[in-house]
């Protein structure tokens, strides 16, 4: 059982995993909207690349925000 579940998070994900899930869902939604709600097999690598960029943005934001608050 994860700590997230113990503190009342109903989906049982840690805050980081919930942010990752949401970032992936937003990008998949955007990719499907760009492709008329159809993702052809040939489009999967590009969609995966865009999801990876979204995750990188999220993780880079977390690292830079933590870096600003840490003592020098």
C-alpha cells in the first residue's frame, strides 16, 4: 500500500505519479484531437515522442522548482 493511499488519495498514486498520469493524459488527448480522434499505428512513435516531451517538461519543472528552494 502506498503512502498516497494511506493519506486518502483515492487512486492510490503518489503526487508525482498523479502528475505524470495527468501529463500523459493531456498529451494523448491533444494528439488524438490533432488526428481526428484516431491514432494510426504509424503515428504511435510521434505520439510517444510528444508524450515524452510533456513528461520531460514536467520533470524539468520539478527539478528547477526544487533547485530554487534549496539552500546554496
